[in-house]
C-alpha cells in the first residue's frame, strides 16, 4: 500500500517535472522566436528605399509612419479612378488598409501633413481636377474636411505651413489663381490674396530670415505671407522647387530644377542672388 502510494507520488512528481520541462521548453522556443519575428515585421532596406523614391518623386504617392508606433510603413496612393487608398508595407508584404469614398474629379496630388502643429503628421490631403480638396485623419481615416463642390474651379497646387499666430498649420493653396489659406484646425478660410498667381508648385518658409514666412512659387515669385504681395521676382525659377537649408545657416535656400533635363539653380532669397558652389 505504502509502496504503491509512493510510486504514484513519484510518477506524479515525474510527470509534473516533465510538464514543467515542456512549459520551459515552449517558453524558450517562443522567446527565442520573438526576436527574429519582431525584426521580420520591419521593412527591409530595399523596401524602404523603393517606397521612399516613389513617395518623393510621384505626386500621387505619399508615405507616412504608423502613428501608434507599429512596425512597417504606410503609404497612400491617389488613383486615376478617383479614390485615395492607404496600404501598409512591412516585411510580410503590402496590404490594403483603407479606401476613400469616390472623390469628385481625378486626384492631382496626395500629401501628408501636420495640421494641429505638433510637428507630427496627422492628416492626408488630396486635391483633384475638379478643384476639390479633401482632408482625412491618419488616425481612423475620418473625412475631416472637404472644400465645397463649387467653391473652386481649380486648385493648381497646395502645401501646409503655419501662416499666422495660432498653433494649427494652414492649408495653403492656389485656388482659382489666388493664394488661399484654410486653417488646419477649424477649416475656415483665413486669407485670400487680391493678386493672382499661376504657379503649379508652392513652398512656404522664411527664406530671407526676417522671421516672416514667404510663399515661394515655381513661377519665380517670392510672396509675403501677410499681404499676399510679391517681395521678389527678379529671377524665373524652373518647374520644380524645394526649400532646403543647404549651408546650414538656418535660412532655407530655394532649390529649383526642371523635370527631366537641365541644371540646378540655388537662390539665396535674402540677398536675392543665385548661389554659386565653386
Ligand atoms: Ca500633428
Ligand atoms: Ca496657424
Ligand atoms: Ca521672411
Ligand atoms: Ca541657408
């Protein structure tokens, strides 16, 4: 009797021991697997490079980081059939996350932007051939704002920048040849220029270091953001422009080039001359 009970107890201990060993073994497998599994979620270098090139070079493609810190990257594509689609790319591939409603017109450009002014992108913006602008939240893809159907015939370019005192950035655009600001927090129109402009690309920045933001147009005008008047237009820019502080002095230079062929020109707007790198 005692012997059999001792045997049962021994078997019980042995089976518990085996059970603990199995649990321990599984834990080791899971833990050792969790390292590589996490790493596998991130994009490969070539995935990231290909996505970046497409997003930088194409006006119908833009990319953004997951806003809750997940692995991978998101990108939005504005297709010719009138929708904006968001997909997620990671090491496992690409999967569609969200598709917009049918938009009015054919998308001309999609961008991501920080509208609340905390320096982190929070919104996806699209302008279409019908003069419509749409804004969606990156967190849930709610439609935050759309311009009224007959408000503008044509929105030829847009960007975002803080054009006034409040923290929210403005949507800055050329709508029916006038520079228009729409507050990115309330989506109310806060400025319409009297002068008309015909640019197809615009960038905003304090390009002369006077602590007032300028609007730089690819037609060659540098426009004061408060009055909407031209500050400088001695030079004709090429088709594409970017603002970039190329010498690190805190004031962005105006970089301009033609799509396709031709040279780069760099302008110092403060001194109103072309910068020569020689
Ligand atoms: Ca933000
Ligand atoms: Ca503002
Ligand atoms: Ca300025
Ligand atoms: Ca500079």
